C-alpha cells in the first residue's frame, strides 16, 4: 500500500529542461534520504542525485551543474530539476528513499526521460 510514485518524465530536445517529481504515500514517517537513480537497457542502475532531510546533497559527476535535487519534508516529496539535457541523459529515472538508521531501500516504478539530438 505504501509507495513512491514518479511523474514529469517525457520527450524533450537536447538543451531543454524537465522537472521530475516523486510523491511518497502511505508511509508513517519522513524519509532521511531521498533521491534519484537512472537506468538504461542492459546497464546497471546508477545514482543521479540524493538529498538528506537537512538539505545535504550528492550528485554524480555527469550531472553536476545541470541538475538540482530538492525536497519538501512536510509532503515527503523529492524533485529533480534537469537543465541543459543531453541525449546521454535518456533513461528510466527511479525515485529512491530510505529511513534514518535503516539500510532498506524503497523504489518507485520509474518514469521515462528521452532526450532527442
């Protein structure tokens, strides 16, 4: 019943922007860390960006300066603003979250982002 749900994916031309959203529902407490992973066909799922409840952020080198992760603690939601998109950003993007003092990872079903050249 508890779940993460992504939205905001779609098709965009290179150089364009998209904003992904992830809404958590059915969880009793707020997440400690929330973030985004992405995966292409035949490749391993990789970390894109993450943010802790206090605001500390982490980014992969490939998206630094272009992507910004943020969150709304009251709503237990996380966002990913993606600017200057490149064709290599094309992937399924997954919302990820975990609670404090827990190693259990929660995942959304994913949303497709396609960047055309």
